[in-house]
């Protein structure tokens, strides 16, 4: 008779014992999400990488074009020219708006900052999987660096904007200093939204194909080419529609920049409590978006 040999099952080591063994030797889970304070500390420690990465991306963006970095200024100016012809001339939105060309160009430049930041943030993880999988670093560095890249591009464009303002007789005033806190608040808002979109884009890359349509719709209701103040006072809109138009975060930051740079754009054209609204949007999306992105830190680059 043949004798059957039975192999004893492998010994199962309790998970608690494995955890204790790892803790005893200072081991941790690879890619584990750090605590929020530790995550902020790691992100700050890599601030030089974030700045260098943003600058490198900006430099390489137009490296294949003959005009190079000139396109940083030409692209929003050409967009403004198209909007001026279609909306200002054909649709007549320039009537009743003082300094319409400075009004329009300011709106286009500031809107482009938000639009480009969100689009870049949507692809921040899904478009850089090689970097995410090869190196260990706080993943929030990517959407933040892309927003910083767009801020640098805006600052280049602001030189052209200031020339346009001066050419159309807009005087230099102390209110121009208000552009600095307005841009800081807008950058915080943009970075927060970019981090939210980066998490969504990492899980569902197809969102990047949908975003241009959403952003184009958002632009049309943000007063880039027309005056929200003029519309809400001229037309008897429902109160809720007026509130939504006036508190639209993109419109808030555009109006703040217009108020800072254009002397004919008066405080009465701003929505009520505009600075409080701008700060509120920045804190809500800046802090909320950062925490929302951090919560999925372990999942980026997997799958």
C-alpha cells in the first residue's frame, strides 16, 4: 500500500506580531500617508524642488516655438483680441463700460491664470506617472508647482498688461499695490482647486477631456468679456442669480484686479464684502483642497 504524506500547512504569523516586528526594527509601510503636519513639513522641505520644477516647465513650454517665451504674452493678447471683436464689437458689450480694452484684457489675463492652473492640475498626477512611481515625495508638490508655473506666466504677461493700461491713459495709482494680495488669494484658490482636480484626474483621467467645456462655460458667466455690475443693475434678475454671479470666485478675483489697476472701475462696482468673499474662497478651497488631496496620498501612481 502506498503511504500518503501530508505536508503541514505553513505557520500563519499573526498580523499583530508582524506589526510589532516592523515597529521593533523601525520599518514602515512603503508609501504610507504621513500625518498632516508631517506632510506639510515634507512639502516645505521640497520648496526648492517645487520652484525649480515650475520654472523648468515654464521654460520648456514654448521651447519648440521660434518666438519662444514671447508666446507667454501673445497667447492671452490674441485671445483678448478675439473676444474684443466678438463680444465688444459684434455683441456690443463694450458700450457703457469705461476703459473697455483694459477692462477686457485684465479679465482675460486673470481668467487665464485660473483656467490654466486648473487644467494643469487635472493632469498633474495622471500626466506624470513616471515621476510619481519613480520618486518618493509629497504628491501635492506637483499641482502646486503647476499653479506656480501659471503664476510665473501671469507675471510675465502682467508687463504687457501694464503697458496696455498706460497706453490707454490709465494712471499709475497706489491702488495698484492691491494687486499683490489679490493675486495671493487667487493663487491659493487656484492651488486648492487644482489639488482637487488632480485627485479626480488621477482616478479618472477622462476628466481632462471634459474640463475644457466646463471651464469655457465658467468663463462665460464670470464677467470676463462683459460687466456683471452693469447686467445686474440693468436687468431685473432673480436675487439668487445676482448673488451667484457676484460671488462666483473667478469673477471676484477678476473684479478685485480690475479695481486695483483701473481707476475708472470704482468700488461701487464691486459686490458687497468682496475682500471677505475672496478670502473665504481662498481658505475654503486652499485648505480644503489640500486636505482632500492629502487623504488620497497613498493611492497616487498605483493601479
